[in-house]
């Protein structure tokens, strides 16, 4: 293994971690902001068909990664490594968010323990609130402790205790908030 390889592997790793931070910020301030909600709204309601408008965000990220591969191929292996980092993050995002939480794959698997369970429950709580305001847990790979999120929701007063508990254990694709 050469030093170069280790350096590029490190860049890939750092990019994956940085992407979670970037995605958290984009989700909280752009997608739930005034300008980005137009696309993201579709992800917070039940939609017909295989795709939702929100998938356009993934397309934008993919185009960006492909451009990095293209430019990196000619100019710099560092850009190539960043392109790989974004691509790997995209795959992890697909497995954790689209797969595990929203079950957009042909099999149903609900994790019952460990971090995977926390990840699913945290994102269910993200979808528990109606509309773009007062939502919690904006990360896709990092999930804060469930008790902390429940407390945050109670504090903001948008959901009562019973609705919060029902949201955590709700089944199915979990896009729209649970209703009475
Ligand atoms: Zn959201
Ligand atoms: Zn979601």
C-alpha cells in the first residue's frame, strides 16, 4: 500500500463524514427553508408512484459527483477521491434513508435493536411533524438519542406525548405524520 493510496482513502473518508454535515445543513436550512421546501414537501406526504419530487435533490448530488469524476480524471486524483466520497455517501444514504426508514426496496426489514433502530426511530420523528417547521433530526446517517428528540418535540409543543409515542413505532413508509 502506498502513501498516496492511504491519503486518497483518507480523503474519501473525510468526504463521507463532511457530506453528512453538509446534508444535515442542507436538509435543515434549504429543504426545510422557504426556497427548498417546494421539492422536499413531496417527501413529507404520501405520494403515488415510485418517485417523488424530492428525488431531484439526489439527482443534483449525482450530477455533481459525476462532474467531479470527469474533471478529476483529467486534472486531479484528489477531486476523484472527493467524487468517490460523495458517491459512497449517496449509497449509504440510500440504504439508511430510502431503504431502512422509508422501505423503498422490495423487502421489509425493521431493525429492532442497536443503532439501526435508533436511526429509523429518529427519522420517524423527523416525519412526525406536519409541515416544514419544528421538525427534529435532520441528519441521515447520524441519529441523536431518541429521548432527546422526544423532549425537543414536547418542548416545542407541536405534538402531544401520545402522538410522539405513536410516531416512533409507526409502521410503513412513514412519510406523512400519524393522524388520529
Ligand atoms: Zn425533511
Ligand atoms: Zn425521510
